[in-house]
C-alpha cells in the first residue's frame, strides 16, 4: 500500500513540475529540439547499415563516391545544373539462350539533363562461370540514336584448381580500350584521325554534334547495355552496377575522402548524445556524492576533500586531457572517463554548500538523535533535496561535455573508430576545407554541435528556474 502512495506522490510531483515547466517557452523549445535529436539518432541506427558505420575510416569502402562533391540541392539555386553522381544498382535484367550460349543483358537507362559533363563512368560486375571464359560487351545508345561500342573483351580464364570462378570486374572510362573505341567513333564522324590521348570518353559520349571542344551537353536518355555471353548452363551474372561520376551528391555532399557526410552527421548524433549524457550524469553523480560527504562530515575531512577539489579545479583541463588520451588510449569509454575526471569539481562545491545548509536544519538533528546512521541521513534526507539541482546540472553539463569531446576529436585525439562531429571538423581542417571553400564539410557539424548544446542549455535553464525558487523570483 505504501508503494502505491509513493507512486501517486511521485506522479503528482511530476505533474506539478510539468505544469510549471511548460510555462517557459525556452524549455518547450529545448524539449522539441531534444525530440528531433532522438528521432535522428533512432533513424541513424535503424536506416544506416552498421557496416557503413564501421567503414567510416576505411578509404576502400568509399571509392564509388565522388571526391569533395557539393550537396545535390545546390542545383535548385544555380543557373548551371551540375551533374549528379549516380550509383545505379537495379538494371533491367534480360536473359536468353542460343544453343549452348547464354546471353545476359543488364540495361541501365538514365536521364541526363545537366548542363555540364560527368567526370567519368565505371561499370562493376560480379560473374560466376565454370567453363570457357565469357565474352563481355559494353555499349551505349545516345539520345540521338547513335550506338557506341565501348568495349568488347574476353574475361580471364578460370583457374584450373577451381570448379567455378567468381570474377569481380570493373570497367573504367579511362581504360585504354574504351578511349581507343571512342576515338575511332569520333574519327568516323568528323572525318579526321583522333589520338586516344586527346580525348576524354565522357566528353564525346555526352556531347552534342558536331563534336568540338566547346560542344554543349547532349541532354536526354542514355542507355548503357552490358552483355555477357557465357558457355555453360550453370554460369551466372550475379550483380552489376553503373556509376556515373558527378559533381553533386546526396543531401550534404562528400568530403575529400569521398565519404557521404550525411552518414557522418547522422551517426554523430547518437554518439554525441551518448557522450554528453554519460559524462554529465557521471560527473554530476560523483560531484553530488563528493560534495554531500564533504559538507556533512565537515571538519578535517571537509578540509582535505576541498583541497583535493581545489587542486583538480585549478588544473588546465585540455593539456591533461591530451596527455591522458595519448597515454591510455582513445576509445569512447575512456574519453567519457577522461571528461568525467574534470567535470565533477564545480558541482561538488555547490553540493557541499547545500549540504552544509541542510544538515543544520532541525529535522536533520532530530533524525541524528534517534540513531540514524550518517549514510542514511545523507542518502535518505540530504540527497533527495539536492536531486532537483542535480537534474538541472545534468542538463547544463551536457553541452560542455559535447564541446570537450569535439575539441579532443578536432585535435585528432577522439575515438578514431567513430564518426563524430569533432572528427569531421578535424578532417576538414586537415584537408584545408575552409581555404578551399568546402563549406558543406564545415557548417553541418558545427551547426549540429551548436544545436545540441543549445538544446540542453534551454532545458537546463528552464529546469533550474522551476526547481530553484530563488531563480523564479529573479
């Protein structure tokens, strides 16, 4: 029965707190922003494969993406429409047979309505064969109906020690065979010999007639047709993809290492919340307990504890954080521990002052007279009165924890396995993003750090105003 009354009392206290809290618009704004950050975090965990998260620092994983590409939405604000980087993985698949020969067709159709030429194109495929090596042919049909044979070649023979050979192949627009075939195509149409060293295939393929150096882009529908001729009934064309190299990509573009910045920003949100809330909660808990023990026991113990507090408080945090990160490691749990070491001292001073005032109250003296232990007095009668301050302190401590982690990561001393906002800014500084005008690499992580910090500042100020009667009078 007593538990029911306690629950009713807790719910009643929460309702009274909420009724007071919602009067402050700044607090409601903080709650709204926090909900958005939580939604972003959940979306990142659910929608972005964990493998992509783990591959953030693996350059080989991002080779299909463009380097330092602008966000795609930039095309809505410019007169010149830049080509979008396309990674196409769902071709029209056709299969036919002619005697013992199987014919696999993967057909990609794209609408190219941009004002400048693509950077390049790449065709990747995965094929499995048992018998003679398949014959491969890649061609393209332009919007004007011209068909251009890009390459026709035989795949590598199957190793003798394998029953079936799975071959992972790639065809690049810069391949010598493609350049030669494109040069031949161009020579036939302009009536003069063209050296393969004088052309870039994508400029010929996507150019209007007549083909000149200043020709404009031929807009319209382009069809890439990849045909494989195999000679065993068990041969299979497993997958393929066509990459059209562009200058814009995704919502937030890419960095110098070709990484999709949207993935880094999204995954940075749960990481930032984890670090901020973990450090703030641990620091406030340690500070509150330390301050209560010091203030309640008083005398010599209080003197010793406060001198220790002063020593830690006077230490320059950043140099010591750097020393700790270099000496003991930089994984996320150690970073949380390092930040906690320097985050509790200020809270301990306030908790001590509150404990000194509370222990002089008459009912505390009465509880001590009836034989209550010191720890019972501290945990059951002093701690609950300091809890409201602790909750507000947690909210107000989150921004400093996030900024401290971002500072460490910016210096290259954060967890090297995680895509954090500070790590993104560190890479931007390393590759001279500001000097090169790569604003999309700098602004989003900076904005996210600012928004997350303001979110908890708004919540903390509103909570402190509600829970601290003196603040309401000011």
